[in-house]
C-alpha cells in the first residue's frame, strides 16, 4: 500500500476550473438540494397521511361509510 505524502499529492493532476464555472456548479448543486428538500417535505406529508389511513379506514368501517347505501338491504 502506498503512503500518500505531500510530494505525491502535488504531483497529481488537478484540473483548474474557472471561477465562473465553479459558480455555475455551486448554483446547480444548490438547485438540486432545494429540489431534494421539496421532495423530502412531500414525502413526509404523504407518510403522515398514510400513517393515519388505517385509523381513518377503521372509523369509516364502523360508521358504515365504506359501502354504498344502495348495497345495504
């Protein structure tokens, strides 16, 4: 296994990225993080609704609201 030292790291080719391109990259990454935050917020809201669904279904079942009244004879 090779030990990394300052000499080896300095010898590695690192591309130089212009400042304008760096700003564009940061802007795109921030936009993606904003979309990810929005997706997470939607997920949390839907998860809360799904977690409440069994209680809602049981309540409707006990009130007889899950079948059409014309099906009841």
